[in-house]
C-alpha cells in the first residue's frame, strides 16, 4: 500500500516544492519558516507509510516537537490543515495548522 495524498494541495499549503529525499522510494520533505524563529518540517515516505513532523526553534538545540507516525493511510488537506489519517482509523490522529501560526493537535 501507499500513502494517499494530493501533491498540489501540499504545494499550496506549504507554498513551496518538496525537498526530494529519495525519488525512487518517494520520500519527500516540506519545510516552512514561521514567526519567532520557528520552523516546521513535514516529511513522509509514500511506500513505507510513515510521516514525521518536527517543530524547531533556531535558538534551541533540541526540537520543540518531533514525532513519527507509522501506518499512515492518507494525508489530507482541509481548511488549511494537514490531517494525518492512520490505517483503519478513518479519523485524523494529528492535525497540523500551518497558517497563521504553527499548531499541532493530537486527536487521540
């Protein structure tokens, strides 16, 4: 199986092309700078079905938030939010808001 996603909606929400980590394995990474020196990095592997979300502050050595979600079925974009859907769940486990400020909601 592979993660379902719409590359055009991801392009729209991040306002940039992804960084291609591995083209054949379809591993992509999106980054965005935010206010107060924050940076969010969103990467995923289409075939290995994982998503990684990392929130950093350039003044701090360690990330503020770093999580990897396994068995992801779909990445949806709705109402300017990224929704991470796990297999057999059909409901988001994490919602990520990009604008106007970064916000990560656990839906567990």
